[in-house]
C-alpha cells in the first residue's frame, strides 16, 4: 500500500512539475512574440475597409458597400529600453473625415494603462478615452472599425497567465496555440476573459488570435498575413479583425511602411491632432525621408 501511495504521490508531483514547465515555456514564447524587433520608429499608410458580412461556401463576403478609410500612422519608441511607445494616426480619406485623429501613449511599466485621445475635426475637440471606472473596460472602436481601443493597446506580459493548449499547423506554419487568461486585477479592466494565439514556431509571429468575451463566448478573431521582411523586421501587410458576434469585419491593408525614420517629438503630441498646418508639414518631412 505504501508503494502504491508513493507512486501516486510521485505521479502527481511529476504532473505538477510538467504543468509548471509548460506554463514557463508558454510565457517565454509569448515574451518573444510580444517583444519582436519592430524598429525604433515607423511611418505607414494603410487602407481600412469595414463592412457587414455573410458566410457563403465557407467564404466571407460583404453584404454592403465597405466603408473605406485611408490612414497615416507614425510611431516612435521612448525610454532607455525603447519599450515605451507613442503613436499618432490621422484619417486622410474620405474627405468628409479627413483630419480625424487618434493619439496613444503605451508604457512598458507593468500595470500602467495606455493613454488614448481622439480628435474629431468637425467638433474641434480632443477627447480623452477612458473607461467608466477602474473596474470597467474601455468601450468604442478606432475610427468606426472592428478594432476596439483595448485591441490596439500595448500588451503587458505580466497581465496574463499562459498555457500551451496544443501544437498545430496554420497558414502552412508549425504553431503553438497559447491560451492567455488575464490576472484577476487585469480582468476587471478587460473586455475579454481569455485569448488563444497561434504563434509561428520559427519566427515567433502571431498569425491568429481568438478573443473571448466576459461570458466565455468567442467575440473576435484577428488574422495577420502576407508577411514581408524589411530591415530585419517582419511586417504583416494584411490584418483582418472579424467580429464574430456582430458579423462585421475590418480589413487593414498596408500600402507603404518606412522603418527607423526621423520623427520629431512634437509630432507625437496633441498639437498634431489640432494643428493641421503643423501636422501636414511634419508628415511631409517623414514621407520624404521614408521614400
């Protein structure tokens, strides 16, 4: 009997060690995926098309005319480790929405939330984007797309607990499928109860993410594809965000990207949102340097 009990104890102990090792591996994988090299600055121009859709013959098709926006985005890294980031996005087309802007400050400090501001040119006002309270997530979306404000914030490794669910092929690449469950503290501020990410084993690229709402139902699916390498940085030229519940999809296609371009610190402030002449002069310089 003692030997049976001992074997049971050893089995449980080894299972616990194996589970802890898998968790450590999952965390290490996500650390590499989150912190992939992306340059010290970036300028990009993309089109974002959003529409309602239906599924026919296993294919997604818009059921209405897509709303298309052309957006210019500039990002610059800050701090000794270059892990704090500031990003500004401006709608250039359609003409009726030109000048609408978005500004975001992301921080590497654990537990520090991103700061976000939206500028509506028709009203001439900058609005800070905040949650209802400390225990409520942010609501709303970027430029009317299916990308929520939380979806575009910098992800902090310590805000989640990780587990490798399985290994499988996706987009022709061997992948880990990793579950990330927010810590109790972060869960109070998140729209999602968990996520599942398909991480390319060779390049540590995130190919797909499934996001589950607070009830545990699949809410959104994000897919990145058409990757190219530029200055040693992997860039996805196509990004789909599919809202599985509202049956709306946003497709972001990258038209141009320049890495490590000179960016004036003044551009990464609220002045860029409100001062059209200053913004256009600054962006013209970045466009020219990135050709």
